[in-house]
């Protein structure tokens, strides 16, 4: 008998268990506190498990990460040398793209200005801009970033993309490498941060790089807070150097109540929900990888935490 151990403070064990059980008849699906025999635990389905979590499970064959980002698995000393896979769910990509589209169009159509005018009971007309005049930079062209960028192209926006290695995506002007980053930032009226958090991207958007953005630009972060110098970002927003921001992620989560960002009129805060795992659509993929690992076959969507993807 094999067992699958589940850990997440955000996802429903009952929902995942009910959806996986029909696909895995020989696997006992249980929470960590319900494991009766650690030797039988061959699979783990987790999101941000605490350090030391994996130490007891020395017979693991596969770790499934309940999301696309694997930064919480970097630098751990309790992980055995086993395949790690992430969710690669079209529903997650669509959810992320819809959030990015909302956030970008909110600035392109000057919605914050109308929100302020409504609070002041003031009729305020701003003539709509032609979308092709707005330069949107998507920083990170992985699976989620590329999907979001393509949605933005469909709106007629001037979309540019940057990634560590060169990509080719229809309708998107792609650049790559650290030597191209400064010019990319300087040409982004709206910047959408979609990079994975790795040792190379941590702190990538420093005060100096944030200063390269066009005056009054909009800043959207849906990846990880630690990619950005949050103090420098806050100061740039306070000065108006960066005009607006939509922030779904932060260097500390939950964002502390005393943080200055909460009270800023030009900042929209959401609680790290731009895209989340959808059990109903992702469960078959999770089950297939568990079945593959049980048969000793290569798994799909394997990731390497030190690389971040």
C-alpha cells in the first residue's frame, strides 16, 4: 500500500482527496498528522510545507508542488533526491492572464482617475488612449507570462517581453539577458512582473532599475515580492515617479497592517490570488504524474528548484 501525504494551509484537503481518489485506488491519501506509517508515504502533494517536513518521509518517489512557483523548495536540507513537479494547468494560466488583463486595462483606460473622481462626486472626462500607443512590458515569459502577454496582444497593446533566454512569440517584441533589461524597463509604460523567484531574480528590481521606468508608469507584480526592492517601490510611488501599482505579492505576507502601501491612493492591493490551483482541472494531471512515478516512468512538468522553474 502506498500513501500520499498532503500539506497546504490554503488548499482544501477534502476537495483534493475527493478528486484524486478515483484516479488512485491503491493510494491512501491523508494529511500529515494522519500518516500511520511513514515508510508507506511515496508521494507528497504540498504547498509551502514547513522546514523539516520531508525529513520523516525517506521513501518518497515524487513531490507535487501545488502551484507554479517553487521558491519555497529552494535551500532545503530535508528534500530527498526525487523528481519535483509543478502544476501546469491551463485554468491557472487563464486565471493569471485574466488578472493581468484586468490590471493592465485598468491603467490603460484610466480607471483609477474615475474612481477618485467618483469619491469626490466630480464628473471627470479623460479621452481614451489608442491601445497601440501604450507600451506594456511583461518581465518573464514562462508559461504564465507568455499566456498573459498573448492576451494583451489581442487587445491591440504594444507588448514587449523580457526573459533570461531568448523567446520567440508572435506579436511580442522579445528581448533577453541582463544586458537588455535596462532598455526594456525604460520602454515599459506598464510593467508586469511575472518572473520566478530565484537567486538570480531576488532583488532584481532595485531602486536603480525602478528609476529607469518612464515617469508616471504603472507597475504590476503578480510573481513574488522579493524580486522587487519594496522600500524603493514604495518611495517611488510616494514621489509619483511610478504613478500607479497593482500588487498581488509582497516581501512579507500577509502585508503588515502598518505598511505604508495600505494607505496609498495610487496602489491596489490583492492578497496573492492572481492565480491559484484549480483542483477540478489539475487533479487528473497530478494523478497521472503519481501513476508515472509509481511505474518508474518519467514525470511531466518536472522542475528544478535551484533554477526556479
